[in-house]
C-alpha cells in the first residue's frame, strides 16, 4: 500500500441533513458520541496501510479543518504519514469552486502527479463503515483492472434515486453503471470507493474536462465513460456501510451502535476507529441516575435517565430529566424534568427544565422541509435555547442559536420550525 495515494472527497454540503450541516461540512458532523463522520474513512486508510492522504474540502470547511489538523490523531502526520488538506484556490490564470467530484480531483491533479504512486484510492468522507482497503487493492491488481469500484448489495428500494447502480458480468467486470437511477436494474450499489491506476485517472479527468456536456462527476460521467474503454472491475463488500446523508439514515446509523451486537464494531482492537483526543474526566452517574443501552462519552454527568441514546462529551442531564432514542452532541445541557424522545440535539444547546421535545403522536412532516423531516425526528440546532416548560412536537426543527424569545408559544406543533429568521408565529393552546 506504499504505492497508493488516497484522495478523500470531503466538501459535501449535506443539505438533506437540514440544520445539522448548516454550519459544517457533512464529513464534520459528529457521530457515535466522540467521532466525526470523516473519522471512519481516515481510520480505514490507516488500518489498511495507506498513509499518503489528501482531503479535498469546500463547503463550510472551518469545523472540518479544525478537526483534521495535521492528521496526528490518525497517525498521518509527518514523518509517519503525508497528510494534506486541499481547499479551492485561485491562481493568476484560473480558480473557481469545484463543479463536481471529478472536477475537484482534476483541479488538484498537480498534487496527485507530485506523488510517485501507482494507484489512487478515491474515497467519500461522508460514509460510516469499517473496511480494509488492502484486500480491494489486491483484487484490483490480481484482475489487472484499470479501475475498480467498491460494490455493496442492498434492498432494491434503497438504491432508487440515492446510489449509483451497476451490473457485473461473471468475471466481476462492470458492464453497466447508472448514477442514482429512478429504475435501477439491480440491487448492486456503488459505495463511492474507487481505485484508479494513476495514469488512467489522469486520462479520464483530462477527457472529462474537455467535455462541455459533462457534469464533472465521477459516478455520472467518469465511470460510465470508462466502460468498454478500460477494465473496470467491481469489488463486493459484505460488511457494514451506511450513507448518513439524510436525517433518518444518520439517526438510524447512530442507533445501530447501541444494539447488543452492533453491526459496526467500535471495539475492534485490530482496526480501531480513531478521532481527535479528548481530555475530559470520566463520565459520572448521580445517585438517582439510570442509563441503559446507550453510549455515554467522557465528561458526561447524568443525574436523570438515559435510554437507547448517544451522548457526546460533556453532556449534562439534570435531575428528573429523561432522554430516549436520541443523539446529543457535545456540551448539551438538559434541564430538570425535561423529556426528550427521538431527538438530535446539536452542540451547546440548552433544553429548559420541564420542557418536552419530540412530544405527542402527531407525525406531520416539517412544513419547510417536508422531504427531509418526515419520520418523527426533531432537531435542535447548535447553541439553541429551549425555554422552560415548552412542548415541541415531532419533525420540528429549532434553528441554531435560536433564543427563548423565538418561542412565542409554549406549544410548538409537529412540523413547525423555530428561529433562523422564521420563528414560529402562531399562538396555539397545547392540547390536553
């Protein structure tokens, strides 16, 4: 794997994650208590022996850049590794935002050419999975492939409109590839993992750059154009892999971690998932505390009850509060007697005493984002303050940094939004 350079595409906007990605790139979204989504891809690289890594960023890169640093938490810093964060840049003659995944790599072709490697491993930074890339690389070389695509089987209905769908012949070669089809021909989906021989990648990117009709996308353009021209193999992966690009998928992937035998093993000593270092004290449980089937990070103080939930560092659950089926980011404080069910609460939010978040049986979709918030999950944005005693229904969102004055009623019905310049403006009486 010393002849391999990894390029991690980490500039995604994450619009389907609603306010969770409003101030951070999708790969920088917290996950599983103490991790960020990108930690899984970077850890996979190190566990596979890949230590030449370039991370391409674009959208809202500040949080991501702070988290990545010089790559030290993953052992990618000098001299053990070669780690570079690649951002869009201007020159005297050119410079513009990346138009797509292929264009993002093409604009950094000089970085790739500067590395004396044989293969380039192209990865997405917004998927949650544990995978060794070295068996895939061995498969690529044994089959004398020019390009290899990581492939996973999934229910046909999940492929529709979400993933690249492909077909393989009896020899494992890709014979058909369509990006996010409405009517996929099968249940084989692209994982967004590609191995290119370095010279082939350069040729593909240069040809794509000359095509005025191209959308500058690897899945939509590069791979389909390569079929019949290069040897394109498909490598089947049978482990856990999740695209956490929607609120429901993100919440469910977190819940997958707390079952008795989780499909994603965070405790695998041979293939650890690395992240930034925390120097918090151990988690503390008070005399009346109770917690079950949950991940509780360092620095947490629990005086209430926590069930089926994920707590990031420094979460404080006060007396009598109850949290269930929820994901709480770093520094969240839940006041006395508050009840949270099926919620995702962003960093530094304050939940007032006696409030109820994710309340009631009304599952009306969010009126601002009816295609995103539909499954009963309520979002509380970064730094938001929820007033004392307020009841917030399901599929609601409270914008980051919302103030108590934005809640002009003590009842926020399901499907409503608060703050962000669009505060809830209708006086309602909470039903009994």
